[in-house]
C-alpha cells in the first residue's frame, strides 16, 4: 500500500442500493439496462460470488458498518421493529467509519440509514446530508421541502396501476403495497434527489483544500418495494416480454415447510404470472432509474477531475425475490435471489479494468477494504477480509494469501419469531441449516435455480458431510454462540 499521506490515499465513493438483485446487472442476467454499473464493471473489478451475511436490512447494514457477522454485532433483526433484539449498536463497538475519521478522512452521507433506532450517521462520524429520515426509511424534511419547491408536494400525486398483495393483517385489508406508476417527473423522485445531494457533496469536497481525502456514502432507498417509478421507467420494460425465471417452477417438494407458508405470509399465494410480470417490470424500471442517477454521480466526479483519485464501490445490502420461487420480498429462504449481491469496485491505477472475480467475498468485507484503502489497520473485532489484495491481483487472491473457499450467512427469524438458519456456499454447492425443519443441499452447477433439495440423497452424502464440516468450522472460528447446539445437531442428529 501507499504511504498514509493525505494526497496519496484515495477518496472513496460508496453507493449502496437497497434490495437490488445480483442478476439485474450480471452479463448473463435479464435484459435490464444498467449502463453506470456496466461502466464500473468495465473500468474495475466485478465480483461474481459476493454474498450478504444476512438478508435483512438493519442486520446487513450493521455488519457492513462493524465488519462483523450479525451474531457478532447483535443487531439480528430490523432495529425499528418493536421486537428488535438490539435497537442500537454498542457505543464502544469499532466501526470502519470512526476509524476513517480518526485517520483524517472527511465523511459525508446521504440517504437511508437503518442501522440504529436512536443512532444516526452522525454518531459514527458522518456528516448527514439528508434524503431519508435518519433512522429508518421515512421521507425527511429536506426532501419534502425540495418537492414543495418544485410544486409537487409529497403524497399528493395519484398513483396508477397499483399492485398490492392479498389480505394481510399487518397492513390492513389492502395488503402490502408492491408496485405502481407515479405521474411525477424523474426530477421529483427520491432517487434523483439523493443523487443531487451526493453531487452537492462531491462539489463541496472538490472545493476543499485538496489535502483531505473524502469518503461519501450514498444509500438509495430502492429498488426495495414498493416499486414506484415514473415514466419513462414505468413502461420501459414490457410485462408481456418478461419470461418467468427457472425458479418459478418451484413446487416446494422436499423443502422446509416455511417456504410454502411464506406465500401466504407475504400475501402472494394467489399471484399469477401476469401480475408478477407487471411487478417485475416496475422493479426493473426502479433498478434502471437508480442506475441513471449513479451515472450522473460518476459524471460529476469526472467533471471535477476526481475520477482518477477516487475509488468507487457499488453494492447492495441484499437481494429481492421479485417473483423468483414465486416469492415476494425476503425471509428465511436462503436462495441466491436474496443472498447473492452485486459488487463492483473501480479504483484507477489499482483494480484491473474489466476483471471478473470468482473469489468468494462478503458484503462486510468492504469494512476492512475501506480501511486498507486508507492505510488503516482493521480492528481485531472485524470478521472481514480486505479486498485490496484481490483488487491488486486481477480479482484473484495472491498465491501467498490464505483466502476462504466459501461464503457464509445466517438468519435469525422475522416478524413471526425466531427461525435460526446458517448457510455455507461454495462455487458448486450450498448447504442450509434450518433449526426447526429439514436442512437443504443444492447442487448449484446442476441446479442453479435451487429447485431440488438433495440433503437426503445418498449420492451426495460426502458433499453433505463436507459442507457441514465447513459450516461448523466457520461457526467455531467466528464464535457463533449457537455453534455448540448446531454442531450437536449436525454431527449427532440430536
């Protein structure tokens, strides 16, 4: 790494989306237009085996901040919920942002937070510039004022083509709001506003003394449901031309009971493909809307002459089912649709342009990565490995670096209560430990849609044993408090 002088350390622009599927920007994925993400991929490294440590917002974001798996930081479910297991992170828990502040970085933040009920980005070293409320997902005063100045107050536009799930006692008779078309202009959307605030931050950093590197984090609220988009995005993708994914053929035979139960729980048991196609068209439109805002942000960096001295990272906290396996949102179903995430890193002069990395990495590896970019050692509490050696080596680990062969994840329940899960994924296989029900084993090479559970198949006994060993070793290494119980179940069947 370079010396720690301020003029040699890179600026960092980190763009995090909310519930963006991996395949939307994958070359082999659906026909979704993502020119800005494609640009980052062509000018940097695209990680094809990136995984979130948990598919729920607060937990994943807390992992990103602390560099720890969820069982380490303890924020196991959403912090805004009345039953939050941990509403706020401990004040003495190390975070990458506070380490960057101590190292002399200027930190700014726009958009969604959702990593503490009573804490805000300011509690972790950021100057918060608005765009969402500081705790969850609600609209803040700054965006309301922006809309009023434009003559389109928030909440007064009549939505069109609204889609709701079936009856849901949590959300009233109308069910959960899934998607709609809004008549407002693109400039009236929160995505556009967040990009404006991010561009303003870049402008301010560019006008600074030039000796202080900056770290800006832009958190877009989307493409999380409800997928509400204006034209041209609302009709950019024709539902009649969208084909069902392979996993739409899901029967749930041999799967944990909660999978099929979730159809009713999320209110989509009666959704037919035509309705899913309409929702997916809006989801894709949302992805492209945000991508076009990212393009504006990248252009602003270039216009200020900052592109060559700024590392740009794009990722998502987790994915979205969006009709895959006939499911909506996310939950205790550890399919790639919600656990595999997009991750691109452009770092001029370091990351090889156009490299595609098959190295297994985690979302919270970015915590250690940001620190090594700044030449700051990662705290001992971090479970993450810096991606810098991979970026310096075409996306692959150097021969002398001991890098993991698997990614791991966990889940601790949802609104209905605890449902303990642990997952290990290699290039070709995935094993899921389900505390209350049957475990899962998928041959990803033969069955990428994860339709056939092979956990009891005699020909996969050796694979099952290997995957269980990997899982237990990881739980031991990371001091997962459930490791004794899980080990007993997997090794002894008790």
